[in-house]
C-alpha cells in the first residue's frame, strides 16, 4: 500500500499526513482528560512537550483530520499485528481521536467513513477491526454507524472492551 495517500477530501474535511503545524493539537489531544477518558488517562503536558517530535505521528496509517485548515482529530488505520485478541490478528485496526470541541457534529463519522473508503480501494477484500471500551457510548454508536458488528467483549485495562469487525467491502 502506497503511503501517504493524496489528501482525502470530504464535504467538510481533509484527511492528510501530519505536519509540524499539528504538533500543538496532538499535545492538546494527548493531554486531554476528556479525549483519554476511555484510553487509560491523559499524558502530562510537560512530558508531551519534551518528547513530541517536531512533526508528530508521521507513519503509515496516521492521518490528521482537518477542518477549515486546522487539525481537529486523528484517524489511525494500521495493522493489528500486536492485538491481544485472536479475532483481530492480521486485520487492519481503526482508531480515532478528536478534540472535544469537534464532538457531536458528525466529523468522526465523516472522517472514518472516508478513511475506510480509501482503505477499501487500496486493499480490497480486507476486513477492519475496531476496539473500544463498551462504556464509551459515543464510540459504540460510531462503530455501528460505520458497519462494525460485535465479535466479542473482553476484559482489559481494568474495563470491559468491545471488539467489532467490519467485513470487507464488496
């Protein structure tokens, strides 16, 4: 799969490779208690300031979600090679983080759908998995909207986790 893809455009958003100008927003997301409520908690801002590279998260599968020229979130679409669940092994794994100010406006659904459409074109026939805490109601709704169905629930990181599968596009 060629990486990075050309920027992916939707009606309102652009999905693109991270750039140096996104560093501040990455730090804001990673330090946010709201963003990391179901992800093990935020990281200390001073630690992020010291450790974050000038151009953050620049690796295959990481896409910045941009609205009106500013980063509002990140899509992660990568191999689930290190996944603890056998049902996920060898499949692509979808993840996402969005700033709280972007919640509730359909941006995550729009961005994830666009990333999945791109993925279906780049790797036709490949299924995708998604894991979220079952307590994360918003993420569970988004997974259903994107076509993920439950494969299993399991305990990890002191909480019940939900593993969903999106079958390959036809």
